[in-house]
């Protein structure tokens, strides 16, 4: 049999605490995140994932991007705004954000709001944030 040049990604296991912390503290938001899978830093494609954290009073400002996204709230309480409608979220909440929809999230609780996110993109740098 000849060589098959179709690349099949290998399984990959990462630890959140081993990943670098990134963040914003400006008009875009007050939050940190740890990218998990993204083609710019891992040998993966098709999904960009990570864990974001908003301390008390933290937020990610209203924005949009072409890619669909999902959040799964790991801890804390907050409000997701989706196309002008506010939705309370707490640990265990799952949110689907259609591509190009305006959305943002803010912490409304007294402890950190942590959520897992996944975007339908190969690389985090492919996601163009357009803030409202």
C-alpha cells in the first residue's frame, strides 16, 4: 500500500494549569483565559478551546465574531447578553452563541466566574473580535 498523506491528528491531553495565562484589563473586558487547544500553540485544528475567568466585577464586553461559540459555566454566577437579551448563568449552565451574534458576559457574583469556551475555528488568531 502507498503512503496516505491525509493527516489524522493525534490525541492530545493537556493540563489547564500548564497552559499560559492571557488576559485583558481595558474596554474589551477584565478577564483572564488559558487557551487549551488552538493551532497556533497545539497540533490541533477544527476547534479552539480554553477556560476563561472573570473575577468579581469582571466582564467580557459586547462583541461579535464570525465563528459559533459555546460556553459551559464551571463556577460562579453571571449574566450572558445575547443579541440584547440578558440570560442569568451559573455553574452547570451551557450557552450556544451563533456565529456573528452580539454577545458578552459579566460576573454578578461574589466569587470568580469560570467558564470553558469552544469556538468553531482552527486557531484563536482566526477569530476576529469586533467590539460593539
